C-alpha cells in the first residue's frame, strides 16, 4: 500500500471513530491497516492471530476489514 493511500484511510478512520457509535470497530480497522502497511514489523504474529480470530467483536471485525481494505 502506498503511503498516501495509507495516510488517507487512517485519517478517514480517525474521523469516523469520533463520529460513530462503533469506536472499537475503527480502532481494529486502523490496526489492520497498520498491519498491511508495516507488515510483520507491526505487532506480533500472536497478536495478528488473536485479532483475526476475534470476528465476533467489533474490534476483530474492524481489524479484518482493515486488512482487506489495505490490500
């Protein structure tokens, strides 16, 4: 992912995080974007698996969506 695209998506997510009633979703989404942008340098493999497996929470759904959006 290019830096400009990453920064644009992060800014949009930060704004939406403050405007919606789903702040955990947007926290997970931004974490997923960071994982795509920085790769394995961001977080551990254990953290990645824990967030990826948390599909029944807003945080986990946001993380998974952020991963998809970043690719």
